[in-house]
C-alpha cells in the first residue's frame, strides 16, 4: 500500500533529523519524520552540549529548562586540572549545557512536531523507494516496529520528492543507495554509564560539578591511569564526567583511531578499560561501580564526514549518517544540528525551484555547502587524530604543551567546536587560516 505524499521525509528523529524536520516545517513544507523507536529512548552519548550546539539550539528556538549550564571545560592531564572557560566567540554563546540524550532527543522531536512536522514513532524504514526508470529516490519503504525497534508490520511506502537520511552511524539508507563509509576517515568508540554519587561526594550535589556546585564544568581526562598518574598503568583513550540535573553523572570513555583499520587492530575492551579507570579515581567521588545506576553501553562515533557524496539522487545525509562527529572531541550534536539547518534551507529552496533540473542542482549543492562550512575543520581533526595516535607525541603535548596559555587557547577553540572564521583574536585567525589551507574533507 502507499500513503499520501509529503514534501520531505526525514528518516530518524535524533538531533540532526529533528532539526532538519523543524527547519523544513518552519519553511512551510509538509514534513514526515519517521523514528524507529518510541520516545523517550536512550542514546549512547556523553550528554555534553558545546557552545556550538547551544547556539544551534537557540537558533532553532528550543528551550531546555532541565539542562545543566556549565562555564567551560576542566581538562585533567598529567595529574593537573586546567579550568578553561568557553571562549567568547561572536555568534556563539559563552556557555555549554549537559542534558541526557533521552530528554534532549525527545525535546527536539516534539519541537519539530510543534513546528508542523508529522512524527511517526516505532516506524522502521527498511530502505528507499526508487523510481524504476531513473533510480532516483521518491520516498521510503517502512514497516511498523516493536518496542525494541524491530520491523514487524507489513511494508508501507511513503512518497516524497526529497528524503533526508538521519538514521545514524550505520545508515542503512545510505548503504542502500551505494553511499558507503570511507575507510580513510577517523572512527571512534564511546562507552558510558551513569553514577549517582552520595551527597557527601564533591559530585553529589544536584547538577554537581566536582567543586561543590559553585560553578559547573564539563570534566575531560585526556590521560587515563589505573591509579595515580605516572605511578600506575596507563590506559588508552580519554575519559569524561558530565554532571546532570538529576544528581547523576555521565561517566564515560572514548577512543579515536585515524582509520577503521587501525581501530580493528586496536581491538580494545573499552568497557573493561572504563572499569579500571573509574576504580582508580578517588573513592569519595562516588562514581565507581557500586554507585552505578545504568548499564555500560557503547557506540561507534563516525567522524570527519565519512560518507561521500552527502547528496545523491534526491536524498541528503545529515548527522551521524554523514559522519559529522568531530575528531577533536567526539561531539557530533552541534554539527548535526547545523547540518539540519543547512539541509532545511537547501530543501526549501530546491522545492521552490521552477524546474526539476534546478531542483536537482540545488539538492546536490548541499554537499558542497557542508564541506565549505565544515570540511576544513574536519580535515584538521583528521590530522589531530593521527598525531594523538603516537603515544610519545601525545605525552609530549600533554606535559609541555597544555601548561602554556597559548596552547590552551588553541585547544579550547578546537574542543569547544567554536572559532570565528571571519575575524576574532589571533587564535580564531590561526584556526580559520589552517581550515582554509587544508582540503575541505
């Protein structure tokens, strides 16, 4: 059977998909947003929102009253903590947020609904619907899903002239169109759990920030040890502790590799590494296994625009489906939201085009626009990934680079995902110049 047509179908109601749907609906388009699960649903993530992500949420008009506001990043390395306030960059707020993805994703999906999009939950898209003559995407084939997201119902075809794939890291939709993952792009992995520290813990205040709650920080450990730094076994990866409003702390570990082949060669047991790192942290922090309130879950982090092209045959890729996670910090929400804004503008312009040829030209131009805005930054991230894969260079940078203010300023720009591409201070100009000089991903 076939359903009534929409102007655009968005596959996946994560941040990138919901943002795309909201921007398209705000432009007056008839939007169908299809989500495999039912809200609220969990998503493996650090739950941190950089100033770039917060800025995109503000542009979208989304309010998150339960999000914990933080002043910056506490970077822990070589046994020392460096508190770095988020930079004051034009066009970006000077603060970050932390909110569990179960809440964030539902808030964004409901915002898209309020903007006018039709949201269908427990709808499993099994593949594209193609025009038999041209091979162009003309919609999607979907089936009803059970509570675990598994397809159970009869196939239904939903038709639309444009489809946006926001179906995550594996993106079966992209694979069905022959848009495979690039093997020369970084790939990361993240594992995380939630702990509920006791009230006596420095992390135990509601929304606690590791300092009694007087000022809140997102804490990142760029070196991991099984116990005290330099006196215990070093561990691979980087760790984080992000406090949430309900008194829990998102604690997790990530690792980044310059290519999927290097990740396969590493074949690390990241869950065990997380346990070893947390067991070595101060007992009074209350983030060990005995304070855990959720299982350890893991997910892949697709980085550096790892699919090409991002627009083909009437379909666009956004978010994790396009590999939009930053190699610098493993964060992809801000870039996914930005891609949703770009996609919304491109789709609205394309569907208003006077001819089919002009519509296709505008749609395929999405790829070039994304690469022009983000490609250079991702390329710098690829170079960064290759650097930190060398343990000796990483140790040298941590021990002799981080204590220097100029190095910290650059690191903060890269880790916050924020810099002024058209001016700003010397750090902005340096990052912008480097991003222009390198290939656009």
